[in-house]
C-alpha cells in the first residue's frame, strides 16, 4: 500500500489536501498562535493595570483628602477682609505691649492674586532695636498670616531712648 495514490485524480486531491494542511499549519504557527499569546499578555497587563488602578484610586482619594485638609488649614490662616481691622488692632496692641510706637500705618492698593487678594500696608514702627524685633515676632505669631516685607531699619534721629 503506497502513501500516494496511483490514480492521478486521487493523487491531485491528496496533494491539494496536503498543501491545505501545510498552509493551515503555517497559518496556525506563524499568525494565530503569536496573536493568541499577544492577546494573553495584553489581557494580563490589563488585569494588572486594573488592580493598580483600584489600589491607586484609593491612594489618590486619600491624597486628595489630605491636600484638601491642608488647603482648608491654609485658608484659615489667610485673613478675610472683615478680619483685617481686628488684625490691625491686634498689631497696635502688640506694639504698645513691647513699647513700640506705630508712627505710620497707610494702606496700599490691593494686589489681586490667584487664590487671594493681598492687602499691603506701609508701616513705620519706632522703638528700640530689640523692642521692634519683639514687635515683629509678635506680629508673625498672630493667628493669621501677616508677612513683613521690604523692611528698612534706620537709626532714629533725636532723643528717643
């Protein structure tokens, strides 16, 4: 019994079948199997990404809540417009307490910012060097943010202390 039939019609059918099997094998081996492996890898990466997103989402929510608490705390330090007169009064009280005279307190135009409007004042405080330093420390220790900038320290001309 021969593997290849003797009849030409059967032999042609056999060869066509054999070629078809070879083509299907190469299709399977060269195209379908690598695509399946690639699909499995992508599905595995997708599963891992979903797990990370789930974990990361919780972490992001925690971080967002933490940042919101920090922003709320910072907003509480920035004086509201209705609190400014009380802060100026507190500064005057602190100046008297440390034996400093406030010679000038002149408001300057407000400077709009991204998150708040900055209100500046030109202030002249007269007193002994260490008393002025205690005054600035007291101002910095008030319940709201007050930042002395552009300071000039000069010797007072006259008979003070």
